[in-house]
């Protein structure tokens, strides 16, 4: 379930990797390698948050690598 903070919608890591269709480990590995540049947001519990735009960008990256949707 998305989280709304200051009027902006964010998705937690578990939601992001499910939507993108990769494992949690793969998503973390990509983040460590800098596939998704930009500021890192976290909620009050320290959980990483993603915008819809970041999720869309990761999906485009996957599709360009795998050739899906081409």
C-alpha cells in the first residue's frame, strides 16, 4: 500500500520490487550500483521509499536490458 507524505505518494521496497518484477536482492544490488540516481527517501521506520517515476525508470531499464516490450 502506498504511503502519502506531504502530499506525495511513495512505495516501499517490497511494493517496488513486486511491481518491477525482480527480487529484493536484485533491486538492492541495482541501488548499490547506482542504477537509480537521486535522493534516497526513507519513512519514519527507516524503510526506503520510491516514487512512481523511480519505479517507471527501473522498469524502463529492465526492458532495455531484457528486450521485453521492444
